C-alpha cells in the first residue's frame, strides 16, 4: 500500500502547497517537512489511493493494478466485489478518522497547510464519482451555481 500511495503523486502536490502557502520560508520548516513525511499528507494520499481503487474497479475493461479490492478478494476467496467495496469504504472511513485526529493535534505545520491537506482529501470523492460516460455529475452539480449566468 505504501508504494501505491506514493504513486498517486499527492506528496508532490502537498510539497507545492507547503511552499505556495509560505511555509517554506525557513530552512527549519523545510527540513521538518522532508524529515517527517507528515502523517496528514500520508492519510490524504491514502484516501486518494483507496478512492482510485474504487474508481478503477468500476471500469470493467481496465486491468487491476494491485488494487486493495483485488487483494481483498484474493485473500478472502469467494467474497463478492460488493464485500470488497465495503472493506475499502471502511478503510477510507478509518483514514478519515485518523486524518481528523491528526489535523486537530499539535503539529509544526500551520492551520492553513492543514486546511489545504484537508481540502485535498475532501476533493477526492468528488473527482472519483464519475458516471458510465466518464463525466463527473456531482462536480457538475457543484459547479453550476458558480458559473450560472442567471440574473
């Protein structure tokens, strides 16, 4: 799971957020980010990876890439894809609980950086709720009021 989480690329996004928010203005802060691999960053990346596994399992033509669902079904012979999905949702829920705990705890990182990581994790389900036409109906629903030209 750790290498799969790393392959999401979310750590790079988090490092960019760190500097864009002005966190990297001292060597000490930069060293802390590189040294600690913040738990909040790991958990947000975990949420992304698990949602990605759920999304890729919906596409019948896509080969599995070592997904959690596939691993679960291999370990629990005879289990259904729905049972595996429930297991992944439980893992997502656990990651959210741990992320919330860590966001509330004392940390060398600013409230702005923590909020950016939380928002990154919040965005993930929106991006993975696409329909059979590979559209994002939930995202469209959220965006329509923002771009509406009704007067």
